[in-house]
C-alpha cells in the first residue's frame, strides 16, 4: 500500500512540477488617480501641507471614489520630493487643482513604480 501511494506521489510530482518551474510573462500592474481642489496651508523647503477641499474625481484599476481617494493620499503633509509639477504655484492660501497619481507594474526587468502630486491652477469656469 505504501508503494502505491509513493508511485502516485512521484507521478503527480512529475506532472505538476513543470507548472511551477516554467517562466510566465504575465505583467501585473495598477494605477490610481485622485483629483481634488486643494488649499495650500504651509510650504517649506521639504514639505507642503495641503487640505483637500472639493473632490473632482478619481480613476484607476479599482474604483476610486472620494473616500478611497482620501484613504489613498493619506497624510496631507506632502514631501516636496513627491511634487512632480507646480512647485512654483505652492503659496500659503492658494487654491489649486491637486492631482495625486500612483502607478506600479512588473516588467521583465523588475518592478517599476511612480507616485506623486501635480498642482495646476483651477480652470476658469470653476
């Protein structure tokens, strides 16, 4: 009886092992985007403190509503190293369009990711 079980284990292992050791070329990725009207509270050489005001929309590989976006942006003390656009617009009291985006993907050469803020003037029709 033990010999039969052992033969089945060997046969099953021979069949399944190629499935575990073959290379696949699947690329997992995600992206998120959140848009807010933001108020600039404080600006320093290293950080900018913002207050998200009006939610202007979200998008991504998962549904991004207001609550999801607030959770995603987290702490509103933004490192200047994460400000990709609009540093010259950051003045205390300014009301701007703030766009937070995150992207991540697996490439054949390894993982890549990007995260940061872009600040632009609000459209004139607002």
